[in-house]
C-alpha cells in the first residue's frame, strides 16, 4: 500500500491486486502496532536504514493525517543479572545505529514503572504505538486520491514477460488478464507464491517463506504501565513483551512457533508459558486475568536454526528482468519501515 501510495503520487497509473476483501488482512493487521526505533539490527542492514527513516516518517504522517498514535517509549529489560551483558550489547548496537537509548538505574526504573522487578533496563524514547487499521485506511485514501485502484478479492495467478510489458493473469471469480510495464511483488505471506509464478524469474531469486506464528494474550486488569516493556530478544523474536493499543488495552506477545501453513487457530495451552515469562519481569501479574486474544504469522526468509535475515528487495540489476521489483521477508520492523520502503521502491521505478 505504501509503495502504491508513493508511485501514485508520482503520477504513475497504479493498480494494487489484493486477494482479501480488505487491505492489510495478512501480516499488517495481526501484529503489535509498535513503531520501532531500530536498535536491534546490524548498522548497514536495510532493516536499520528503513526502520530509522520510517520511524520519523511514520510519526510525521500520523500527525499530518490524524492517525491515532502515541510515542510511549519502551523499556528493554534484563530480568536477571546474567542478562546485563546482553543488554549492554543492545545499547552499543543501538548507539552504533544512531538510536537514542538511555541506561536506567534501578531507582529510575522503579520511579517510572513501579510494577517491574528486574536487574536493569534501557529506555528507548522514540518507540511508540500506532493504530494500524487507521494507517492502512489512510494509505488507501492516498492511492485513490491520486487515481490509483485497489482491486479487492483479486488473486494474482501468474505473469510472463510480453515484449516491454508483463502479461498478468488474475482471477476475481472470473479469470482475466492485464498488462503493465512495472510489476512489484510485495505480497507478504504470499510473496513466495507470487515470485514462483513469474515465468521469467530464475528460481534462485525466490526465497522460501518460513511461517513464524505468534500468539497474543490480552489482560483484563488495569494496565499499570506507561511504557512498552520488552524482554531481551532472540534471533527470531523480540520476546513476550508488554504492549497496548491506543485505548491502553494491555496485551502480551508474540511468542514464536514455526508452522508449515497459514492458520490463525489459537493454542490456549501456551498460557502457562506466557505466565512464566511475564512473571520474570512483572511478578504481580495475575494469571487468571490473562485471556487468548489473536495470532499473527511473520513471513521469514530464514529457517528456524538460522540467524536473522535482512529485508530482501531485488531490482532489475539483481535478477535481470526489466520492470520487476521483488520484495520478500518484510516482517518486523515492517510497519515502522513501510513509508520508507514505499518511498525508496517508488523512487527506483
């Protein structure tokens, strides 16, 4: 949606093929709604580049468009003393990336978040939350205002190179074909399927998508936190963090479990795991107030055993197909990076 927004604003004739009945029904609507600051990723990575730029752009855009958002700040916490060295690594990585981070004394932590019982923490003042459905609606409005079209309930079937254009087969119940000089695959969870059905693209340029499922539990008690609370991250997840929406509804998650297919069935047996994890930093959490909320799935391009992979954005110079741009592995910090990615990709058309 962001790529389409910027392309339409440049005067391009834009069509978004959306297989769902609404935009953002996949990855975008099933996450934490967090505006990230960019301290976790390698300095030269696309994730860092687009997260830092996207953070600034998203706050400005939300302000301009009156999208519900708040710069809450975030504590990254070490529950035990043996985690303090890893906390220091995040601090150094963040500083290297140009991210504003503050080391907090235990007194400062207790003053700001008295419910926490931890060994140490960093504070990220540029982290916040945004109402993602409002963001998606705003992007859709921008596309339409610039004569772009979002075609819902429309499946991409295949594409082949046809002279200087692509011939694309689609279906909205009936099969039809369209032609375009520029084709962009930004299909999230479906990006491997789209990529595999572009006849001119060599297999080596299609990443396999691995589905990393995450559960969120909501909390029925009073939200005692003013900031987001994040435990230390792993290679594939940022941990069972304390998050909340604009109405301050408290939620915890996501966890991570690798699945072979997309399904959003909630596994309620995970509650005990959540309780143990949360009690590491919030011993006062009452387990009986924890209830299933929703699931999301991240489209990762690394196997469970592999290290974090960067966003994959391929241009004609990479795969030698003129007019084709291929995006895969756009997971966290995807929402934060979205406007920066949209601006960058549209500038390369």
